[in-house]
C-alpha cells in the first residue's frame, strides 16, 4: 500500500509540477504528517525532491528528472487497454495514434503481463451506441477535435431545430454520450454577449467547419465534466413541465423505469407498500400531456393514470379512436 502511494506521489510531481503539501496530502488521501514522511523516504531512496518555502512554494522534482518506470500494476495495465475505445478514437482521427500507443505500451510491459493485458481487448468490448440506432454521421468531427486539442476558434455553419446559422465559437471540449458527439464551446462576438457562457452543440448538426488562427481563451477554472453534469440537470428541469400520478403493476413499474432516467428515479423513490390488487402508487415527471399519452399508452393496462385529468382524457380518447379504427365497439 505504501509503495503504491510513494509511486503515486512521485507521478503527481512529475505530471503536475510543484504542489503544496496540503494539495499532495489531499490527492493521496493522507495526513500532512504522513506526506512529509513519504517525501523523506523518497529522498532517501534517491528521488530528487526539493522543497520551496513561501506563498507559492511546495514540493517539486529537479527539472529534467524522470523515472524510467511505467508505474503500472498488472490491473492498471489491463485498465489502460480497456479504456481505449477504437470506434470513438477512429471518429476523432486518432485511430492510428491509439493503436501505436497501445503497441508501445504493450512492448514496455513485462512479458508476464502482456498476455493479461491483451486478453482485455479479446474478452471485453465497449459499445457506446444505444440499441436500435446508428451513430450520427459526423464528417466535421476531426476538424472540431483538432481545434479542441490546439485551442483555436472554429467558424462553423450550424443547423439547429429553428434555423441554420453561421457562428464562430471557442471550443472547450467534446463529450460522447450514448453514441452522440457534442461540442461544448463559447460563442464569439455578438452571440457571446447574447447567450453568455458555454453552449452545447450537436456535432452531427455542424454542416461546415473551419479552424481559425485565433487562439481560445478558456474560462478560468472551467471543468468539462462539471459543466456537463449541470447541463444535464438543466435540460431535465426544463424538459419536464408537469407530473402524473399513476397506479402501476410490477410489470408496469418495470416499463416505467425504461422510459427515462428521471422517471426511473421517481419509481425508485416511490413508497413500496402495494394495494390489495398488487399495484403501487407512483408520481412521475412528464414533458407534456401529448408526449406522456404516447409513452403511457404503450404500458396500458399495466399502468393507470389517476391525474392530471387532461392526460386521463387524452388516453381515453386515443383508446376510443383505436377501437373505432379496428371496427370494435366504442364505449
């Protein structure tokens, strides 16, 4: 355990540069006193760590010094091979680079580890695309990705649900969600003042893209993962405008959980006691009466709507129209 922590300390200083004792202790999840003992042990082992005092001080390695160890355990080596998604890497134009890195890493591993590392790609496969759909065509993804890596603005023609616009943006990052690529970027010029802050663009809706020479000025402390999590929360908050009270059988509850993540959370939070007929009362978020009618119609009769009354009437009207269409008696 301590040997692993010492190696992690060394790698942190190699990759991050000078770090304060407080930051290092938090990253390693140890006390500051334990950190000082670890630093002393590394120094005694010949690792050239030095300390600087003052406001911007901390621990650092001598400039130019690097370890010759990979620092990988057998499990970590397997995880590296698992993390490389060949499909998305190919879409980004990095397929050759990923394969080259994989081969270099493989050759650097001890012979006894190579078989285990290679076994990962033959026995585990990651497919990020959802069922019954294909990946969106993204011919401009390599151009956008190159601009993200290099930190340069992009001039693009973007087709939204309302219109097609010409826009210059400062790319901040790319996100792959359920097989769909999204660009997180800050609009430049007048659009920036009108919209404010980062925006999300679906890469498949980009009809043309050109990398510009203008460098990107990234917002201070911008966190891509944090922005994306907040973006999803805002999207769901704006998407669901109402609620529906239901009675559902066990089979109906299973169907409800498959509708969306928000509905699944509502089902999980529902009280567990069942009625005498075996059904459970649950309240779920809905986008609109029309949308909910289409979703819940598929789950009938395992799910009954109690309210709102407008949704209940919409379901009854659809049942009657369907019965009339097929020549059945209408009640």
